[in-house]
DNA sequence: ATGGTTCGTTCCGCAAACGGAACGATTGCG
DNA sequence: CGCAATCGTTCCGTTTGCGGAACGAACCAT
C-alpha cells in the first residue's frame, strides 16, 4: 500500500491527542469524514493535499508541522488561532515521552485571548522579551515583564493578554507528554 | 474543482523550469504519469501526498519546498568585532533520550562571543526578539532579525554576536541527546 | 440492567486522482 | 520539404481516496 511510510499518521495522532481532541471532533471541525481521518492516522490511506490542509488548519498548525521530515530546514509559518495572539511555529521536537513545540508569540494589546484546556500534563513555558504579558490559567493568570519567564499547567482554560498599551513579544514552549 | 487553490502548481512549474527540466522528463524521473504532473502544475488536480513526495524527491527538494514559499534570503552579513553573552537558564527538561535547556540570551554589541564545540548531536535553536543576531558555526554563522529563528549543529566551534549598534535579545533552546 | 452518548474502526457507493495512450504543436535534422 | 523526436495537454479505463452510515466498545446517568 504505502511503500515508504511517511509517518504522518502517528505524528498527527500525537498532535491531536496532545490537544485533547477526539478523532470525531477533529474530523468534524476539519470538515472531513471520520473514515478519512482514521485512515490517515492509521497510515492506510494516502491523503490528498486538500485533506492535509483541512486537518492542519483545524489543529491551528501549518501544513509543515504535519509533514516535517528529517533534514528539512526549520520551517517558519504563521498561524492565527484567534484575534489577539499571532504565533509562529518554529520547531517541533518529537521525543519518545513528549512532544515539544517551540513558537514565537505576538500578543496585541487590548484583547484577551482565551485558549481551551489542553490534555492533562501539558505545560506551557513563556519567556517575555517585550511588553508586559498577562497569561496563565484563566482563574489565576500570571504577570511577566521583559526578561521574565512564567510557566503553568495547560490542562485548564488559560488566557493571554497584555498589560499596558504595548504589544508583547515572547517565546512559547509547549511540552506535551505522550500518554496523559 | 479545487475550492482554494494552494498555488503549488505555479510554484512547481517555476521550480521545474528554473532547472531546465521538461515536464515529460520530470514525470519520468519521478515515476509518475505525465498527465498527473501536468494536472498538478495546472492546478486541475488535488495531488496525493505520495505524488508530492515523488515530485519533490525527483527535484532533490524537501517536500516543504513545494508546499511553502521559501523565506526571504538572509540580508547581507556585516562584520562586528567584539563579544559578550549573558544567559539566564529558565527551564531544564529531562527526557529519556534528550535534555532540553531553555535560556534567555542577551548579546551586547561590539563583541564576538566564542563557544567551544558541544557533544555530537547537540543542536541549538535561537529565536531573536530584538536586535540582529549573528550566530552559528564559527565558519558559517547565520543571521537572524527580530522574529526570525535559526538553528545549527553545536558540535563545532560556534559564535554569537550582534549586527548593528543595538544589543540583541533572544531565546536559546539547547537540545542534547543522551549518550552521543 | 438500560437507554443514550461518544469513542475509533470498518463497510460501501461515488467522485476523482492515477498512469498509459493518444493528440496537435513545435523543433531539429537531413 | 518530409520525418522523427519531444514538447505539454487531453482522453479514458483503472485504481483509490472520499464521506456517510453502520458497527462494537466504552462510558455515564438513571
């Protein structure tokens, strides 16, 4: 069937489960059939570019995050999950016990960006470089000035916003343990 | 046919013609049909991942080169003598197969900081937030402006310095595989 | 238990991506 | 001028990716 396996299936499954999204839900939000997504993750289908775009878009990821391959140059693509936060996926590290996603984040002032809870065990680590960031669990956000670093468990609803009139720049490292 | 055009077709055609390869020849060396490649370039087909890999491989390109517009070429390198890096260790992640160290870095202008080679397999990943950073292998440093991201193998002597009069702020993620 | 919900997989008819073979157009050579 | 070779496109039968529906398993509340 698939001569060389491109290993997209297992990576996709990890990315999906790291976000705590069910296969059915992802298929629904991507506008594709469950059968398609299931076959894609199991590696029994040879997906179409259109299908890949739909899935990547629903995950809020650039297509390159799905098709990452050894030797490929670090890819930089912009995704916009919401209004206030613009994030750029810089690197994805696949470790046996965890997946690390390194992103650069820009938070516009005056808006509060809400993010749904991720899977249990997921932690987020933010280093602020410019502006004052207010981020963390929605019921107990943390403050970070330039040079400071904050982190929190991301398995609860959390927010991102700025303090003051300036936008904030930061790096975001998301650690998703395999198997919650 | 294809609701949103992904613009892969025209990019592929440019890449192919830039190499002076005919459609027939590329199809032959990729092991796919001429009809498939023609339809792909014209945008009348929705290619399969397998097809994309075949074409990218025949062009000697990573798949990401087909899917993503190559980033802007690095600007002209400017040489600045001098050196000094202040780094703050923010987090350490101990994984079974690798250790990740997350640092925040401040590079003062006018000096070139030299760093001895690390163990084989160690990679460094830098995201610049302010200033222009010049870093990487001592014999082939890379340039990064704010917002840009660079990475390199750290098992050779490498350097950090700035370009221009301003200091540079960045995050540094060091990935060290266990046992090298 | 029992009905209801959601999970991921499998079955199946349909649409479409696939490669081979034609096609007309263009080029190069005798 | 033939005439062969190659170009990129189009036609066509086969293969296969597609989504909807049905499936068994797991979970929850009653």
